[in-house]
C-alpha cells in the first residue's frame, strides 16, 4: 500500500489514503458477512445447477485457435495491408525521451496511460482494460475452458479419489493455473508508445471479433445462451454480486501483488501469482452461479483499479 501512496502526488495522497481505508473497510465488512453465514450454516454463494456444457475438447481448441491465432492474424494482416498501419521505424526525440522514463518491461497499457499522450490513447487503454479484456477473457476461460473442464470433472467423479475432492476444484484450479500462466509477461524493453497503441488497438478489435465468431460457432453447434452463462433477467443481481466479490477480493490480491513485487527479483514479473488467486475467485463465481456477468464485473473492477493506479503512477 505504501507504493500506491507514493505513486500519488502530495496534494492527492490524503484522498488516496482515504480510498484505501474505505476499500479495506468494505473488504472486512464483506468477509465478516461471509464468516457469519458459514457460522450459521448458510451457503455463502448458493450453487445453481445447470446441464453440462455441450461443447467438446475439439470445440475448445477451435475457439482458442480463433482467439489467439486466426482472428489476430487476420486483423493484423488487414491493418498492415489495407489500412496502411506499419510499425514505426523511429520515434521523435520527445517521444524517445518520454519512453525512457517508462519502467523497463512496462505493460503496453501502462505506456498508453503515460501523461502527455493524446487523450485517445488513454480512452483506448481504459476501453481495453475495463471492457474488452474482462469480456473476452471471462468468455474464453471461465465459460468455454472451465465449462468443458467441469464436464470432464463430472465424469471423473466416478473415481473415489476424485469424489474426495471439493466439487469444482479441478476445473476451477486448472483454469486458474492456465489463466495465470498465459499472463506471464517477460521483463524486457518497452515498445515505442505508438507501436504499443497500434498493438493494443489491434488486440481490442481481434478480441471482440474473436468472441463474436466463437459465439456464432458455438451457437451453430446447438449451444444455448444459458450454456454461455448469459441470463439477462439476473443481470442486476449479478452486478451486485460482482461488486461484493470485488470488495472481498481486490484488496487481498493487491496486497499479495505488492508482497510479490518486493520479494521477486526485478527481472521476473510477479503478475501470475496474484492473478492466480484472482482467477480462483472468478472461477468460483462462474462455477457457483453458472453465469458470466458476476465474473466480468469483478474482472472489470480489478482492471479499473489497475488503470487508476497507472494514471497516478504515470510519469510527467
């Protein structure tokens, strides 16, 4: 938490401290309610059963190939060949000096949030972090991948050793491990700001397009909207649940991130460790409710905190 306070300007440090205090107070209140329900024998988050997802491992492979290879390659090809988008060979002296102020291995979104950048870069960063990434990643990991793993785990429960495990542990745990691993980010030189903006814009277009194509593909396979975790009549309740989960989850995950940051060598990014525990919370939400909206809200809230911290920490 000290780093968050140091990131703020002196005139805003009190406001940041107040926000942190309120966040941990809300976290404590939610966890008090959780332990109270457990003490009285009440379910913390009632399990809502549904039919096993109808897609197969081959369908999962097709969806991930669409999301990570075919659609991004198509979008990049269109951007380069039709729209004249090219990697900038060199930046101006002012831009190079601004990039030098960025920490080595900075996340591309962190580059877009740097002060002095055009407003559209900041809007792009916020849109990707708060809307595109939560929607696309929750669809891919919690709905498609975890849903398929849940169907496999159900079959495995015929074995005694699997029945001894908490229901859903294999599906949620394995999905969380994969999610955290794929968010490993090697520490290296940061790309130029213009290149980061181009990459992120293409990422946003590819992510949205991949979700649309994947949903159409699964719908043609006989998948219902309920199978995809979409239940409009419960949207308001799901938003409330996602916000409560955010209050309970985000402060501990951020504390873990700061702890890992102080322990890990500077050449290693600590992102996968706290993201694994965030993914566990996202997986439990989706597993217990069988809906995607609560996980999207939690994911968006977590990324919003990251964006705000990036804005506060952005160099002048």
